[in-house]
C-alpha cells in the first residue's frame, strides 16, 4: 500500500498549455439533487468548477434551477426529470458524476438507468452517494463506461457484503476486481483501489466531519479526471488535495464547511504547481 | 448564580476524535420559516452548521426551498406542510430546534404538535420564538422529549405570568422547576436555568440588538447540544460564544448582523480550544 | 446654507444603550420592488439593516420572496399585492420607506394609497423613486404621517414645476414649505431642506453614479430615523455617510456598487463614534 | 497589426466628470439566458455593472428572475418571452448585448429578430455566443444598429467559411469589411478588427479557459462602449483588461472563474487611471 504524499501530488498536477481552450479541460455532467437535497449536487458541481473543469452542466430537479444559477452562474442547467434531454446531453460529456443528493425513488432510479445505458466506453462515470445505494439494491443495466465508486465504510459493506472487521486490503482488492472499477474508500485515511494498486491518503481531520464533504470530494475527482491525462493521478490528487485543504483550514476553524474547502481549490492547486518549481503554463 | 466565563467555556468545548465521522456530531432538524419569515430558520440552521453539527435538515415552508439551498447547500430540505414527512424525519434526529419564523397559524400549530407528539425521550427539543407563543397559548400534547426554552423577557412573562418586576432568581427557578425544562432567559446578561443551577452570561452588547439574533442563538445551542456529551456545557458555551463573537465584532461594527456572527463561529471555537493549550484533535 | 461635515456627523450618531433591545432601534417597513425591479427594494432594505434598524420588513411583489430571503435572511417578507396585510403591518411600524422599484402601474398606485391612508401622525413615511412620480401624477389621499421626499433634480422639477435654472435655495425653500415635508434634493452636492434650515452635503463623487445608489440612500435614511432621537440629525448623517463611504471606496474603485457601500455602513458608523472620543455604548 | 498595451489602455480609460449622474454612463440591455443557461447572462450583466455602466437591464427567461435579483440587485429584469416589452425597452437603450446563454430555439430567434429590427442607427448591438450561431444559420432582418461580433475561432469559421488555416489577417479583414462590423476574434491572443485597423491583445492565459469567460468579456465590452466616448478605445480596453485581470489572478489561482474576474474590474480600472498619473475625476 503506497502513501499519497505532497511531493507526488505536486508532480501529478499537469501544467496548462498556452493554446488550450475550455474544451481542453473537459465536459463534466453532474447528476443529482432532488427536491430535498439540491445543495448536494451544487456543492459537487462547484467543486468540479473550482478544480478547473472546462464546462460544467448540472442535471438536477427543476425546483433547483434558481438556486443553482444563483450559486453557480458558470454552470449550465438541465431538468433531471427530462430523461430524453439527459440522454442527449450525456453523449457529449467526458465525465459524469452521478449520485449526490439524487435520492432513492423511482425518478432517481430512472435517472441512474439512463446514465448507465447511455454512457459509452470512452466515458467515465463516478458513482457516489445514493447512486451507490441504487447500484447495490436495484436492477441496473450493464454500462460500457469506466466506473469510479466513492463509498464510505458503511456503503462499502453493503456493496461487498464484507462486515467492517473483514475489510482487509486483500479482501477489498478481490471485491474491487469483481467490480472492475476504481474504488475510493472513504475513511479517516481514505484508500484508493486503482487496478492492482492500493494507495492510502495521508491527509484529513475530524473538522471535516460534516454534511456535504463527500459530495465535494466527488466533484473534485470529476473535475480532475476531466482535465488530467492520467486518471490515476487525477483520482489520487483529488483525494489528497480535498483533505489537504481541510487540514489547512482546520488550523483556524473548529469545523470546515464544504464551501470553505471549495473556495480554496484554485489557490491550493496553484501552490502545488509552484512548489514543484515548475512553470505553471507551457 | 455562577458566571459563565471564558476560562470555563474553553474547558467545555470538546476535542474532536480522530476516527469520528459526520454522524458523530449529531443530526439536527430545524423547523420553522413560514412564507413571511423564511430567513429566520435559515439563520438558525446556518448557525447550527457553522457550530459543527454533523447533519442539518431544515423543515420549512416549501416556498423557501430555493433560498435555503442557495444560502446553505450543506443543509437538506423538507417541506414543512408535509406533516407525514416531518414525523418520519423526526425519528432519526438527535435534536430538534423549532420556532424561528414558524408563525402562529394553524399550520404552525400542527407542525409544533407533530414535533411534540413524535419526539421521544432520547431526543432534545429546543422551543424558540413563535413556538414559545404557541406553547403558552395553545393546547399541545405532552412530549417525552427533553425541552429547552429560549424566551426573551417578554416571552418569559407570558410563559410564567410573572410581571417583569417579579422575575427574581428564586421565582424564576420555581417556574423552571414546574416546566421541567432548561430555560435560557435572554436579556442583556442572559441567564441559564439548568436543573438546580443558575448561570449568568458575561458577554453581549447593544450592537447585537437586531432582528435574527435570537434565531442565531437557538441554532448555536442546537448545534452544540448535538455534539457535546454534556448538555449543560453545550448550552452555556453557546450562550457565551454567541455574545463573545458579538463583542469582538462590535469593536469595529456599530451594528452586528446575525450573518456576521455566524461566519465567525468556526474560527472562534478554534481559538477557544487552542487557548486552553489543548490539542484540537485526539 | 450650512455644510454637513464629519465633525458634525460624529456628534450626531447616538450611542447605543446597554439595556436596549431590537425594538429600541425601530421597526422599518420597506415597500417596493415589482417584478422588474425587485433588486431596488432589496438594496434599500439591506442599507436599512446595515444602518442598525432593529426590525426590517419588506413588502414586495411575491415573485421576489426567494431572492429577498437569500440576500437578506434578517428581513421579514410581505407580499405587496395583499393590501390588507400591508395595511395591518403598517400599523406597527415606526418608519415606512416607499418607492424603490415600486413601478407606476395600478398595483403601485394602490400600494402607495394604502401607505398614505394608513400611516398615522406618529409615523414617518419616506417617499422615493416611483412613489415620487405617483405622488406628482396621481390623485393620492392626504396622509397624517410626516413625510420625507428624496427627489433627484429631474424629479424635483416635476414636483415643483421649477425648471433647473430656477431652482434656487429660496425658490426651493418656498416649495418645501408648501409640501410641509423634509426634502433631500439629490445632486452632486446633495441639499437637505429641513424646516427653515438648508444643509449642503460635502461628500460624494462620480464613481457613485450607478443604478441603485438612490435606493441605498433611502434605506440608510429610513434606518437612521428609526434609531436616532432626532430626525434632522438622522437625515443629515445618512446623507453624509452614504457619500463618505462612496468617497472612501472610490480611492480604490473606479465605480462603487451599492452593495459595496452597504457592507461598509456598520464599520464606518463605528469609526465615526470612535473618532469623537466617545464610548460606543452607555 | 498594433499591440494593445498597458500604457495605451491607461490612456484610453476616461476620467469621470464631477457633475455626471448615472445616465451619463449609459443604458445597457443584456439579452440572453434561457432556462438552461441563465447564469451566462448574469455573468455578462454583472461584468457590465462592475465595468461602470450606469443602468443595466437584463432581458432573460422569466425562470431566471429570482437568481438574477439575488446575484445582481442593481440590475432591472425583463421577461425575455415578452417581445413587446423587449421592443419597447430597446428604444431607450444605448447598447444591447445579445447572445450569452440565449439558446438556439424559436424563442431565441424571435428575440434576436426583435433586437435587430428595433435597434436604430444610434445604438450599438454586441452579438455574442448563440446569437452568432443564429446570425449565421437563420434568416434575420437587416439592422440599422452598429454591430460588434465577438466570435471565437470556431464561430469565426462558420461566420466566414474560412477554415482555421486560411484565417490570415488579410482574409479576416476582407470578411470584416463585408460584415461592416467590429470583430473581436477570441483566441489565445485575441484580435480586434476595427475599421481598417487590426489590434492584437498581449494579455491572457490558460487559467482563463473555463465556461463563462466569453460572456464576461462581452459584458465588459458592453459596459465600456456605454461609457467611453470612443468605441474603439472601449473595445480595446475591455479586451485588454479582461485578460489582464485574468493574468493577475493566475499568479495565485490554477483556474480563474468569471466571477473572480468580475469582482476585480472596479479595482483594476482604478489602478489603471492612477498609474497614468491622472486625477480620477475632473
């Protein structure tokens, strides 16, 4: 099990190219936020935007349109109830983050089915929160897309049937192989299962134990995989930076809200590319 | 009558544990905010979140959904009009704060009745603002939950029948005993009646005399009792810190709005745990 | 014509009393904001709140409820279309600011009529923007309330029939006497006609020439008259401080938006009470 | 091809006159923002406001009213679906910015037709985003207004039929002459085609490659042409400053969101007028 460290992440974050444009940095669709949990997908999408994703669209319950545009004028909106529009939109996306605040009702299930059916083999689908619940408990079509799961310990137990005291590195790896997916196992020291490799995060603290933190991490991973050439480096960097920022904030805050973390992403990414003595642009 | 002092509050605020997660810090339901006073419950819930409550849900009039998600994406939403949903939600909560901006109409009464009926003996219900009015003036079912009341002087008079000039420590204590509840009596030097004890706050100033301050205090108390092992320490700390922050802000502000106070909570809590020479996490 | 100066305003701003509560600082109702101009009344009310008004209610078109609560959770909301609710609310108010974004249609007229009819002789009504237009062009009932008008030069011309080149101090004073009101005549050096006196402002700059500035000034005047014992000192202080803050901001900003000014009000008021070597609270 | 430099832009930005008022700085109408892309027109209008435009109105889909007033209380609102209201409003405007988030459906087309038909020869219409698409692909009436187009490279190709490798200065100039318009050709070093002249920007960086940047630039140009006496100086200054701010922010941010840029506009404009050793006001 390898450690994710500052030095490694500094080397992982790519330089932006002089002649790039917004399309260069990926199209990311965030899918979630029902009438009760609209904030979750807004946090997730905001994290993606602040991570540098080129173009962000949010498919969410239509009652969330006003709040979304108020908080995130940079994001485009899609009414989640309109499955045809959703299907069409998925086609042009690089990454789909599905689950934050999605809910577990019939609409949620239909939405997830649409994502699984429509996403193709060049696309990446990140499955988070309620989408993990639905993935485990409902009949879903096979998807051609590459999958990333971001369960916390309890969700991992229901995904694998492994009780907490049988969740060892090896048993986890076996289950990950069966899933044929990348797994980010969220815990006080988060683990990333990437193909044969297992990485352990070295940042994070209990001031981050508050609602919406998982949604924020999912958004950062989505934003990073959309931009980085290398998915592994993207996932590891997002996991590390999310908690690194949390650690920095915890020096002066008893609790750190997701929105506090999100605001800092562009600044911390910059620090990390500077520290490595690299030019920021090439 | 004991004084609430900085030294005591520094010792009251607990350290967060390394292996904790958001569930460790409590589930708090905020109930209030009709069509006219939606802002009140948003201030209250925001104070709870910034105080470190793990998971915050807001049951409010459905016309407040957009504003709630815009201001507080970290909070979940529940339409207050749907009493069945409310009842179901209450079951999984640790603390319920009811009253800010609730109103005094039939819906408000039905909502409060639902809270009283549903909350069980392991739950804590904080009764504030319009809920105090309804508690005094309407027929409400007995509740099994532990109660905290947060009246200002005028509300205390209607609760007890005691005119202002008969509100002595001893007469108040008698009434508190009858109520079988904790009472936070808001005045320029707020008093806390906790079982046999009476505590007096030593912070607060007239720059805080503005609408929404009481809602904010109620939210802080709710957030603290959800996290602290000891309810008395939680209530006393919230009362003290709310006005301590107000005092700090009043050094540079002629008036301090509730939202100014709320933003400072995580920072001031951190200062207080540092001052005591404690490690912040264990 | 006397000059409004820093020294005078420092002496005008009252100290807050230790035992005061929010009711001490006045109840202010802001009336305006139709479907097209909701922002105007929000700026006005926000200025009133940041000026220290104790309790702020906003009567505005019901389509503005969500935006109002998002921007100003400290304010209460009233649907402007409901004239009965409006009438009832006016009864308990100290000050009514009417006009910002009100519009000039039938609803606007009915609203203004309700304000004029309902406000009594112990109440103060500030007539701004579209309400000035309606006052001049429509048949309105006499009102018992004291009136403050805040016209700009063009509005003053239509109010008085005086062309710009006949607006001298003496001709203006005659018209003010006929109106039996206080007049704040907005120009690059704003003039205040208060009973027999005329005061001229000494602050202000062209970086403030942007939409919403007048609404902001109206809100500050409303907030100040609600708190100060002396209406004259309140009006003069608001006129001075509004532009004083604008001058301070213009040192680093090419243009200063109303929201920039509003945020600074509590801080500048504090500076002014400190400069005078006074204790802030008594 | 002349370079747009700091020294030139410092000389371009006009001083504000002491006796000016908001009407002096122009009336700008922003038209765009359908149900999916309301944020785009809000960014554009916000950029216009922060650039110093005197009065800003936004014609956008009615579902965007709440978000608009929350983000931008200084702006007036018009429901885009009401073509009669739109037509009437255009009459009193100096500048119309059309396109950001407009969409490409029948409503969008009708809106653009209304703008083209109604705008007269003393008015300036800036055609951006989806309005460029509609201009190329749909039958639109001739307009008497002066036109500014702000295409990116791909849009310029569809406007001109010139493949990327045939877009030389001379071929571009020919096409610009046919269009009888000003063209701002957005690329990593943006070019401005103004009558016989071609100017090249010297600022900009890949941290700005994110959604909404073009909307923001369009808003700045709109705000500048409304204020400056000289349209050429206005366009060149907006192009330069937009990316200059982006360069400043990129020193500490890996990615710079449009809202980050917008906040800085008033401060950077001030710096530029100071650097030139000029008084800011005359």
